[in-house]
C-alpha cells in the first residue's frame, strides 16, 4: 500500500539535494512511500497565503497527483488559501491532464475550490 506523508526535515533536505533543489527550512516535502521506499515526492514553499509547488516527481501519474494534492493540503494546514506552480516544463506537462494548471494571470488557484468543487472533474 502506498502512503503519502510529510517528510521530516532531514529527509526533505536529502530529497531536495537529490533533485538539485537548494534546500532551505521554508521548503516542505510530501513523499509517497511504498513500504519504506520513497517512490515520489512534492516540494513546496509558502509565499504569504500561497503554497508554491516547486518540484514534483513520481513514476506514475496517479502517484504524482497524490503527492501534489497532499502538498497542497499541507500548504493549507500551514495557512495557505491558494496554490501555484513553479515546476519545470516536463512536470507541468504531466500535471495538465490531471487538472493542474500554472496560473497565467498572476492569480493563484483557490485551494478551497480544488478540494470542494473540482475534485478532478475539470478533465
């Protein structure tokens, strides 16, 4: 069974280093675990009331979707009302069919709308 949870600081640091991300204490990670193996993760940082997804990686789209949604929910727990992305083009292209889009009008997406209205129906 796959479990997704927030990682402790030392694992977040290691995940960021492996992904060539300059780790800082304001970066939070959620990882998908299959038994004890990390099979995907998503990193974000807070910018005011916005959780900014800075990296996401997973071998399958359903796992990618799960780690991104978990990170957005984690941002909401930390006070975010909105989310947005600064991921690379490859990840952005994988997120598009899952219903995630980078904000084009400098207006971040509503977390409340994602979890109460959309529920993946915007495909």
